[in-house]
C-alpha cells in the first residue's frame, strides 16, 4: 500500500470514528435486526469496493460496519468476541487488499451475529420475555425454500405464544426450528467450501459461516454425545485459513472431519410423532414408485415419460424422508441402514437413467428392488412407526395431487385420472375411515371434490373427464387442499375419550346392521307358508357371514395395512356377487310368486330335480351370506380406525351396544312384517328389492370406478347432490346411470315377463280342456 | 294402523339405510375450522396489476405476430432463399427485423413485470413454464413441458421449451444456429456482429403466433383467477428465493460473458431487467398484504418492507450501472448473485414467518 493511501485511510478512519461516536451518542437505538443488516451491508460494500480496486472506500465501509456493530453490544460475550475477531480480520483484509479474506471475515461476522441472536433469544425466552425474544428472532438465517420444504416458522409461532408458564416448551420449539435451520445451512455451506468449482470468495465466505454455525450446534452435540468438541471446533476454525492459504488438502481434511460429525448427529432430533410421520411418508412414497414406473415402461423401453417423472418425484420424496430418519435408523442397525441407503441410491440412479432414456431396467426389476427396500425398512422400523399415520397419508395425497396438476398441464388427462384415483385410494383407506367416525360431513365434501362435485362446486373426476383447463383443475385442487387441511386438523384434534369411541362404534354397527335388516326383511317376506323352509338357508348364510365378519376383524387386526390396499377391490367383488345373486333371486321371486298364486293346483314343481333344489339352497345361502357380509366387511373397516384410536376392548363395547339395538329393531320389523296381509307384503317386498338392487348397482359401479375397473364418463351438465349418491347410489356418470337403468329394467321386465307368462299359462289352462275335448 | 306402521317402518328404514351409506352420518362432528384470514384483504389490485401488464403484453404479441407474418410473406416471396431476399430487399428486411425485436421487447417487458405473480401463483404457474421459463427437452428432458410447435412448412418441434427464451429470442438474435436463416449486417457498419441475423421465417411465424395464443390463454386464466392470500404469499415465497439462478443466467449471458456467452437467451434484454420486473410485481403483491402483516407484527413488516426496498434497490443499481456502460466481470456477477441470494433467502424466510403468523397456508 502506498504512503498516500495510508494517509487517506487514517483520515477516513478518524472521521468515521467521530461520525460513529456521534451517531451512537445522539440517535435512538435501532432494533438489533437493523444494526445486524448494516454490518452485513457495509462489509459487502467493502467487498464490492475492493473488487473495483477502491481500497479507501473498502476501508471506510469496514469502519462503518464496526460502528454498526457497537449497537449490538447486548450480544452474549462469546459471539460478541467472535464478531470482534471477524471485524478485525476484515480490517486486515482491506488493508492488504485480500478480497477472499474479506469474504471469509464477512461470513464469520454474519455467523457470529446469528449465533449471538440465537443465544440472546433463547435466554430471554427462558425468562418469558416475549417482546425481546421477538426482536432477537428477527436476526436469523432461514432454510432455503425448495420443492419439498418451505422456511420453518415454528420458532416465530412459539415466541408469539410465549407465556411465563410455557417458557420451557417454547425454548424447545425455538431450538427445534433454529438448530434444524442452522444444521441444514451448515451442510450447504460445507458443500460450497468443499467444491473446487466454486469461486474462492464464495468458498471463503462459506468457511467463515461454517466456523460460526458450528458453535451454534456444538452444545447440542455435547449434550447428545458427551464428546470433546475441541477437535471439531479446531477443524471449523482451520477451514478458512487453510482455504485462504490455498491448502486444498488441509481444507479437505477439515471438511471431512466436520462432515463426519454432521452425518452422525442431528442437533434438533425429530419428535417421535414427526419420526412416525416421516416413516409413513417413506413407505407410501416408495409404494408408489414401482406403480408409476410399471405404467411408464414396457420391457426396456419408456412408453410414458410422465409416469417415469412421477416415479422420480416419489423417489425424491422417499429419499428426503429417509434422510430425516437415517440417524435414528443407524442407531437401530447401522449395517442394514447403510444397505438400504445404497439400495435407494441404486433405484434413484435407475430412475434417472430411465428418465433420460439412457438405460431402462424392466418393471419387475424395479418392483423387486423397491420391495427389498421396503422389507428392510419394515425390519428396521420400530413398531410405532408402522402404525397408521394419517398425517403421512395427507402428505402423500398432496404429493399425488401435484401429479394430477402436472399431468393436466402436460395435457395428459389419462395420467391425471390415474393419479387422481391413486390420491383418492390413499385418502379412502387412510384417513377416511377415521374421519367418517368423527366428521362425516367433511368426508362428503372431500369425496365430492374428488369425484363429481359437492354443493354445486365441480369435482376432480368430472373436470378431468371433461378435459378441464389447468386453472379449473387448480381451483378444484385448492378447494380439496382446504378440505383436506380441515380434515387433518380435525383428526389431529380428536377427542379419544372412551365414551365418544363407544358411541361412534355403536352408531356404525347400528347403521350397517339396519341395512342388513332391511335387505333380509325384504327377501324373507315372501318366505311364508310352504316356503318358510327357504328361510333356513338364508339364515345359514347370515350366520356364516357373521362368522366371516369376525374372521375379517381378526385379519384386519393383524394386517390392516395390507388389507387396506385390497379393501376397495374386495368390496367391489363382494358387491358384484351380491348383485348377481340378487338378480337371480329377483327373477325367481316374481316367477315363484305367480306360480304360487295362480298355479297352486299344479304340484309338478314339487317334484323338481334334486339338483335344482340344491342349486336353490346354495343360492339362498349365498344371498344371505353376501347381504350380511357386505355390511360386516364395511363395519370392520370402519371400526379399525376406532380400534387404532382406543383399542379393541372399548370398540367392542360399542359393537355390543349397536348389535343389541339392531337386534331390537330387527325383531320389531320382522314381527310387524308378519302381520301385514300377504299380497300387500309381496308388493312392498318387490318394490324394496328393486330399490335395493338399483342402489346396490349404483354403488358397485362407483366402487369399480374407484378401483379403475370401469371408465368414467360424466354426464355433462348434470350435477347431483351428494345425498343422491349416499342414499341411492346415484352418481352423474353414464356408466352408473345406465347400469342402474338396466337393473331397474330387469326388475320391471322380470315382473312383466312373469305376469305375461302367467297370463299365457292361464289361457292355456282355460283352453286345455277344450283342446283335450276336441282331440280325437 | 299396524299395517301402515309396518309399511312406513320398512320404507323409512330403507331410506335411512339404502346400501352403503356413510356410517355415523348423524354424529356430531367435532370439526375444527381452519381460520380464514382472507376477508379483509383486497387482492383485487394484484389481479388488476397482472391484467394490466398482461394486456400490454398482448398488444406486444399481436404486433409481434403481425410483423412475423409480414417477414414470413416477404421470405415466402423468395421461396425462403434468404440470400436472394437479402440481396433484393435489405432495407425492408432490416426494418422488419428491427420491428420484430422491438415488439418482442415490448411483450417480454410486460411479461417480466407479471412474472412474479404468474410464476408464483400455483394455478397460473403453467403459463410461466410455457411462455417464459420452461426448458426444452434438449436442455432438461425431466423438466421439459410436453407440447409440440408445428411450423408452417410442416416441421414439428417436440417439447421445444418456452416461447420467449427457447424459441423467439434465439431465433431473432441468432444465438441458436437451427433457428436462424442468415447472418447479415443489419446495422450497415460493415461487420456482422452478434445479434445480426435473419431469423428462420417458419419458426419465427409459428412461435410468434403461438406466443400470441398462449398470451390470450394466460389472460383468460388471469381474468378467471380469484386471488387469495395463500396465492399471494405462495407467489412471494416461491419467487423471491430464485435470485441465484437468475444471476447465474446473467453471468452466462452475453451481457457479462460477451461473445463467449453460453446462454442462448437474455441477449435481447439483460436478465437484470427481468429480475427487476419480477421484484416489482412481487413488491406490488406484498403491498396488498402489508397492512395485515403490520397489524400482526410491525417489526416483521418493517423488516420485509426494508428487505424489498433493499433488494430492488440493489438490482436496480446494478442494472443502471450496466445500462450506463459498466461491463461486469464473471467474478463480480458471482459476488452480486451470492449477495442477492442471501438477501432473497432472508426475505422469503421473513415472508414465510408472516404467512405463518396470519395462519395462511403456502402451497407446496
């Protein structure tokens, strides 16, 4: 540096000191965040000036930074000392014209201020001083916003709610947010330091930040490991000098030491509930990967790019969840955790290759690889992580809905529909059963928004089928998000008091039991007199169904998660069998009725072949079984949610209560039914069976559409209220309405056919004696 | 009487229980409502702002499509022999290319002023990908939007990226070899410099008309948009933190790298101008939320307000210097980009705190 520059520097320095002293003496103290920003801005201005070879200006800016730093005199001693050290280093750097050293000093200064503000906020929070804590909390770093995460706000919310009574909890929330943030940022800055492709000033600034951020995390490390941190702190402190000296080997060594520490601990460990939530996300995202991949490839060729991209997205979600759990898993079994980590990396590589079409592994290979990971995780996970976690369900539903929107934007409505069905299936067998027990109105709204609409608002299925614009889909998505959020909040706030669980279980059993009573009453009404014996096989079917329901309960208790995957399909199959048998019985009912009434004199049918009677017997057993088991199966599924909430003992008390109520209503119904005049009962019974059949057909078509076995063609302009679907199986799709019309035509046609045949027969009977008479 | 009662019970029970209904329908649900924080915030100004610039952009795209058509007709008259056309009518072609550049700039400028909102609002973000930001399949097969541009001569470009920077700008300024017809001395100074080119007429016409159509669709979407506080906060948190990426594009563009530019785009206008435009839209958006934030946490509002002023002033100052003839080095661009990202990360973080305090969900 030349003599003239040195003289200028001295003069400028003296002037600034005077100005600074004057400023601090006369002006009202600024809030910490303003002073902190001034320190950072002035040091950056010094960097810019130095880059433009303006040393004098650079020195002046460093002095301004020192002046501003005086205002941060309430920082705790250690961070204050680190800040002084950083500013002194900045002073030296501008004197020697070393831009990289200045960048490093600036990083250290910023980090020191954040360290100090964290400690200050923590200290006043412990004292219950919300106002001062709020001031200090404004001086903090944030996680970088990414596709999967937004900057955390837990500390801000915790300080807002701070009282003298909850100070300890508030400190814990403050720690969780800020330590998580600083650890994430420390990892990012360490990566920049390690990257030789980054410019040196950026690496130097990051090295300064690393030295300060490590000090923020160090107490948590000592708490968790009880280890001596001198070596780590030394590595953090040596990073910047090594980098500035151009010693890449020493830099690497320090980075490795710090990286090893960061990989082995988490400053703000996840709460148990958060861990369970991440575990749920991980398994759900993983399950979706082979599904998407399988749809996207055939052999070694990519058929549908978007499916592969969805698989990549879900894998990224799984990887993020795994990263959050990795440390906990390592404590359980480090070898297996490492193996799973490698397996996940391999799957990610395979997906990336398929996405870029450089190589494509067969779908079966992908399925096998993911199954291997899933098996390993299930072995590793503690039992509580494997329990149903509805928050994870909501997370995955949101992610799948993202895929719906992405597919619509790409104009691929088929893919959007398949993603919609996936999202609905996750909701349907995840949160819905619990929600049904506690907030059925919300289920109605969410179901409607997933399908044909709700209260005049359009539904996703309808909008996709009509090729709605991305904005229309996004608007429905926004409504769904709101309803799903409300559902999540509702389930999170559940009052699991035993009384509430018992009454909800009783209501479910009573509700489903009544359905069975109606169907059985309708079917058995005609079985009187000579046909009373036909009740026996039906009752046998009902008893078998009750046993099957008990077995289903037991299975559901053992393998609920597996059952959930097949639940809707199983329901569709059982419903189809029920419809088939009901159609046969309806036909039989009309014909038999007329036979009985009008051809009572003919007893030929009494000599039916044994095989025919056997078939009739079996048919009635199956009818009794399917009519009852449909309800039993649904009841079991609904009750599982409550069983998870409160345990089977409490739920079974509700079941008993509901069963008694059903029994009473059933007895009254059958008693009253028996007193009705036979012909009127026949008419009512016929009508009831018809309505039950048509409703069952509508519901079954809807379930088949939900599992993707039937297409969905909405009826344009027709918006049916939710209750129409709920009570009568009426949904505004051509498939459902046509099937129901077909069922109605069958019932009515069967009636007229029976009547027509009867008329013809009667005429034949009337005519036969004459014919016989005239025959020679 | 009993008979009637029996019939009524049977019918009523059927109505109550018709197959497969939801159990517990009559249960009193202990639902917890998500508080709505929308009622007293008027976001109409944000929508009007977006519409205003959208309409001005549309005027630009209409003019661009018209000038591209005139250019196409002239070249068609020479059977797309660019050398013959240039030899026959250099003055008209120079005028047309100059007009085309001016129209592109008009459309682009107004889009940039809208970009913060269009790209940040989930229901509108599609248009940003299509019009301004999406990569081509060649650049990034994973992120490229699937669409096809059909040229008048029947050629089809699959997933060609966005209109402004993947198609039109490289064609008009000749930074993509396949999109230019012939390098020519448009300025008449005796040398063919960067940006002096006759664009491929087929590509230019298809892309200009496509952009005009896309702009109309975007405008329709903005007209239908009902802005919510969640939209506004999401736009801020999503769009503010992308400064590093923008500065990286600036560093690689002709404005910093000169003839060695790796970036095909941002030659017609500096990326700094775009960044300024985006921040302008976001600042406007924050203004409509400011009163609510201030009422909830005055210090946080002051910090956010100051953050916007700081970031806008910072970028604006750099742009003024660039316009004034300062040629920044790559190292300076990198330093400025790092600083802008630091400021942006902090600003987005503070906005996220405000959203949380107001109980407004930010879309993911």
